[in-house]
């Protein structure tokens, strides 16, 4: 049990009806989870408004209601806390409820359009190899040192974040690396957390279905850096013009990294092949198993972050050479008949372009590059023709297919993608709605030495179709099909 007045510390309260001296059992923003002596926080979401469930929460036993609008009917046995932003109040209350666990470890947030998962996950790997107990909050998985939990969002809700961080405190975790999404920032999920540092990767076309404009998307990312404390560090990629924007109003110590321009941390690509990268970082050569220019940026960000967190340069370089690629991020194998199959999460125009350009820079041009790609439903539709244009321009053959169509008609999504294909590339493309059949067709088109890229879903092990999730794993699917075709 926690005293209400203690978990309200630093919450911007507009009015109180009732007593704050009551003891509460738990905090929830889902009324269905409420039991006796709980706090219910009514949040206005994009699809539902928690204020309509206040009565239901009270009937289930809530003795405290946090809301932006007080209900017309006030129950005398209930305390009502009126706030300007319920989501912000929830985040601060969650931190207080769990004893402000972010203050007891070094928490680093990674934000940007592409690279968040790779950087956060590889930093987790690196610090584990350096002998520390480490936490990870990522799109793929949540790790409390050696314990794994299933990830449901890129940035979990604020209650879950603080619950995981408290678990990390209990396990003696020293460092935690966290993906920070634009949705998470906009919905105040990171409020009340104490960050040791923030990393900005890049910004490109994504989530405009949610943020409406690119400027709004950029400014939400910037807000994360605006809120960093002065004792923290802000590390940004200045080869992306938005890197400088992130630093404009931050109180944190400012650091930059880049491959093409002057920065505090720089790197040079010496060799680039399917076996990995040879980089020169700060005058020293290092080999990494990661592939492609985009991973050179990721490795440089990892090197800089590790140094800023106090690790020795020589040790960091040694550990970088031991890092393994992240699930669904340029994950590849070569079949017995020498077909290279690559699975990558590239689901934005910029990410797809980076992956295809990387493959084209490595391949000899004597082999085919066959790309299988789709776009998610109920998401930013404006990027679909751009994905079609990039895939058809940079591949020798393309199979357009379903990604996660969700509530949309798959054929309609594919039509949007096809609209971006220029006339000279029409003959390169075909469309197959069923994703497994599309992958099978790509495998049938491939000969020895050819390359197949399956883009868009990466680590995901499901397809979301009409509100239902069906088991589907790109990597396992292409591996199975190629083995079958070899028989």
C-alpha cells in the first residue's frame, strides 16, 4: 500500500475533491484491471476515452480517480484528482509508486526513425560482455539482465516502464538502454524518468498518420532532448540535418557523431562486405560483423555512447568486434545452392533505400537482387508509393505483397505501392497478396548466387489481419522454402 499524497509528488494538480491521505494498492489506466483500493487514471486515447469508464472503475473498487474533467456525479467515498494531462500525471505517479527506479541506474534513451533497436540492443550486448548487469527496453524484447519479457510496444506504457525498472533495481542492474518512440514521447510515457543520456539516430518519413506533418514528428523527437537534465549527455548524428535541431534547446552536454562531416566522434568505412565492416574509429581500426553504411552509423553511436558512459576506448573497440547482429536487422544466411536470403525490418522509405543501396554496393551486379516488400495497413499511406518507387528502382525484380494489412484490404495497399513504380520498372514487378506465396515465388525466381531481400517485418513472428494475429516468421519461412527447393 502507498499513501496517495506521496505518489502525487510533482504531479501538476488543478483541484482535489476528497482526501489525499488514503492508502492505495495499485495504479491502473485500464478500468478492467481495477480491484479494491486502486487508483484509476482516466486517459483520453486515440480510440477510447478513459473518462467514460470512471463509473465502472469505481464500481470495481477504485477509491481514487485521476482525470482531466471531473464527472458530474461525485462519490463521497472517492478522491478525485483533476489534472491538465492524465498521461503526464500517470507517468509521474508511476515513477513515484515504484520508488523512482530510473534514479538508481544509468538510463539511456535512443530515438530516431531507424537504428533504435540495433543501437539499444547492441549496447545491451556490449555492456553485458563488459561484465555489467544490464537492462533493455526494446521493440523486440524487454530484458532485466538475463530475464526476458515479451515486448508489446517500442516504448511500453509508463506503468510497465517503471515496473521493469524497479525489477532492474532489484536485480542490481547498472545500465539500461531504452528505445524511445515518437508515440511514447507524445503520450508522455517517458515523463518522470531520469535519463543519463539520449541518442538521436536520424529522421525520415514515418508515422505521419499519427503526427500529421514531418515538422510535428521532428518536434516530438526534439522534446525528448529538450527535457534532458544538464548532467545528462545528448549525442546526435549530424550527418542528418535534424541532429542540430535536437540540440537547440537541450540543457544536456552536447556531443555529435558523423561519417561525412566534422563531429566529436567520426568513423571511416575501410571495407564493406557480407561478412561485415572494417571501420576506422578515432584513429583505430575495428572489424564488426554488422553489414552496411547504416550499421557504420550504429556502431559509431554505440562506441560514442559507451565512452560517454565511462568505458575505456580500447575495451569498447574490442567488444564491438564481438557483437552479433540483431534479430530481423539485416539477418541473413546463404543456402546450400548459394542463394543469399536477407531479412530486414526496413518498413520506411529511407530504411528500405539504405538496405538496398548497401546490398548493391556489395554485390557484383552479375546476380539478381529480388526484393519482397509490402506496407502495413492502418498506418501512414503516403509512404506506400515511395516504397514501391525505391524497391523497383534499386532491385532487379520485386514482389509486392502483404505486410500487416490490419483492417485494410491487402490488394488496396499493394495498389498504393504499385502507384510509385515508374514506367521503365513495370516489367520488374509482380504482386502476390499471400506473403508466404510471395516469398516462395522470389525463391523460385532466384538462381545460384542471387540475393533475396525480404523487407518490412524483420523480427516480427506474426501477421496482423483483420484484428487477428497469425503465426508468420519471414526468416523461418524463407529458410524452409529454400531447403524444400534444394531437394
